[in-house]
């Protein structure tokens, strides 16, 4: 049988012991020797200005680093930003800046790698300052990639990666999107691990919009930067509750350091921390996600005989030897709910929307919302309209809303309207007038800029989800 060798950096051959440490899959866990940044963090001073570049803090790599890889999400479509990397030894640069080369890209998501040409114990990146403004989320690592393997030529020629065996028949009927369905690359994995005895819950710390594209980005990042044989997780769950097949289930995963044997990796696509998730979508896992997680956990427990308790189903950070907040402080408490769904086979009810509170009465032409915002005549909050100093239910005879600000905390005034200038479309779909703001950015004559650092002045109105927009 004809085979082809996949080369993962010849510098690896000089490292004694790396094959045993990295090749068995047990050492791996996402987040190791990895750094994440949002545009706010990059622009806030943690990255230093150096002429036309913004230079990152040092990423320590005590296990060694010969390659830098990155996964970048942008707030709008465009070319991959210009990024360079350099190795450090003992905190001191030991080589020249080298370009990070794109290996995969779709619209506003990119994966890139740079070979450092040496074994370092740290690395730095720098981003061209004029390209940085459209960065939404940036993840990068400095690692010695995994050892190459020999695989059949015909397997490598299959661009859409089928598993070595079909999705288990016991999982049929769950609506799982198979690898071919979301456009996976062919797996290079060979380590069998058919027996499963536990499950680990993760979040991807990425955007949640367009989960299939997120899947492709995560897989390419895992394979191209770390040299892994496939995406590290066995299943991933989208914001709408869609379940995606990740690494084939009969293979050893790579998701919890030193805890992968017999462990099914289930990751929720999105960022579910109460802080540090700016611009990545909702930080509260929706009911559809929790229901899907519960159904999947229940079915896997029956297939493999895994007990439905917190010893056998736990978050990434709850495994021994892990120092991570994964799966986030807003997802981790929902593991118990998913276990309940798994045991009962029933789904959790959607939470009832909270009724909009009636604002306090006001006097004068403008109105003050009970949440603190000031509204001009005919301006509207989520459920009410200011009519000559008095709040009335929207649609009760005052006419069209002159402007709308739904949170109740900021208010709006029709008389001051947004300044003339081109509007912006958020990557989540909302339209924003000139000087209108999303959670982290402000529209400035058709271009998105970081709030507070753009010179565009105060936000005319603010709509934080990114999906509705404001001011138009």
C-alpha cells in the first residue's frame, strides 16, 4: 500500500522524548502555551507600540516552541492582518521576525502559522497597527507540533474527511451534522480508543455565529498550528442546539491534558464566561444548547454505560491537574441541568421573558426611565414611548418612535439624531447609524472602531447584541 509522509517540522527530530510525550495524545489539552486577546486588550496597552506594529506580551513556552500558530476572527470580512512572530530564549529575542502565513481562511476567519527555525522557550507576535482595528478575537500558541505519521495516500487525497468508521448507529436520529456535512478535513488520527468511561465539557472561547465555519476554523487551528491529527473534541454544539461530529468517536481525543483516555470531549461553540468574552456573542448558553447537551450526554451514557453523575461528567477545569476556567462560569453550573435532562429524557423549558418594567412618571417634555436613561419627546424604550413628559405604551397613539434605545439605561433624543455619515453593518447582522455603538465598537462613518479610543465622540445609541442595531 502506497503511503505519504506528512512532515511536521524537521526540527522535531532533534528533540529526544517528544514522541512519547506528545504523540500519545495524553499530554494534550487546549489552552496550553496559548494566549487570547480581544481588540480592546490589544489596544489597551498590554500590547506595546513599536512604530507601525503592535507587539504582544511574551508567551512562555516551557515545553519548547518551534512553531507559532494563530486563529483570528475579524469584525468584518477582509484580508488576514499582517502578523509576524519571533522566538525568545530566556525572555530575549533569539531570531528575526518571520511572517505568519495563512493556511486557511473564510471571509472573516483565518488560521496562520510561522516556523521559528529554532527551539525556543517563548515567543512574541506583532500585528500591523493599521490592520488591527478589525480584529474581534485573536488566539495564538507557541508549540513544538506533534510528530508526523504515515497514512495511506488515498486517505490524504480525500479532502472532505470521512471518519475511519461511520457515526455510530446508536447516535442516528439525533440530527448530528457529520464531518462531511460541515466540510471537515480528513483525519490523520491513528490512536484507537473505542472504550469510553467519562465525558468532559468545554467551550471553544470563540464566536458563536455560523457554527459550521467555527468548526472548520477550530479544526484547521488544531491541525495546522499544533500539528494535531484532527480537531481535539469528539462533539461540538452550536448556539442553536445543532450537534456536530468532531474527531471520530472511536479515536483518542485531545482536549484535557493527561486525561484523554476513555474521555469523550464535548465542546460548546461560543464563550461562556461572565467577563473576557467581549464581541463573541451571547455569554449565556441558550436553552437549545443545554437541551442538546443533555440529549447527547444521555445517549452517550446509554451507548457506553457511563454513569450520569459529576464524577463521570465534568468540566474541563474540574479534571485533575487542570488550571483553566473552561467551560466558563456561565456554562459550568449548567452541567447539572444537562445531567437531569440526560436522566429524564425531557428538555428544560425555555425561561419566560421578563416583563418590561413600567418606567416611573416624569414631568416636562422629556422622560426619565426608571433604569436611568433620559428620553426626548417621542423617544422609545423597549416597551414605552415618551409623550410630552409622560410614559405611554408604545403604539398607543403618540406616533412613530423618533429613536429607540431598549436597555433603558442610556436613553435617546430625536432632536439630536445621529450625525450624518455612512452606517455600519455588524457581523451579527444589525445595522448601526453613524456614531451608534455595539457592545465594544462604534460606527464611525461606515467603519467600526473600538469604543472610547476612536475619536468619534459619545455613542448616539447602543445596542449590545449586535443583531438588531440602532439609530436607523
